[in-house]
């Protein structure tokens, strides 16, 4: 399984339109990644784990914080 979704793949996984995915990025709900320089018209990618987390918790009253690695 791929580690990142394209914007179109993220929209399909969430059952929403591409414009809504881009809006979620602007709102800071989903983090986007790119291979291009900052400010360029490069393609956005979204971590599969982030998209799936949002999908699971978008209708909840208060989503759980994401899991993080525990240092020993």
C-alpha cells in the first residue's frame, strides 16, 4: 500500500471532491506534502494515515489525538 495519496486519491478515499480536500489543507485539517519548491504549482500528496485518521474521526464530537512513538 502506498504511503501517500494524491489529492484525487484522498478525495476518493474520503468520498468528497478535490476542492474540499484542498480546503481541508488550507484549514490545517490535513497536512499536504510536495516535491516542488514552496509556493510552486506542484502536486500535493497526503499521508494515507492522516486521511484515514480524518475519515475515522470527522463526525466525532472531539477526535482523539494521533498516536505518537513512545521513547524508552
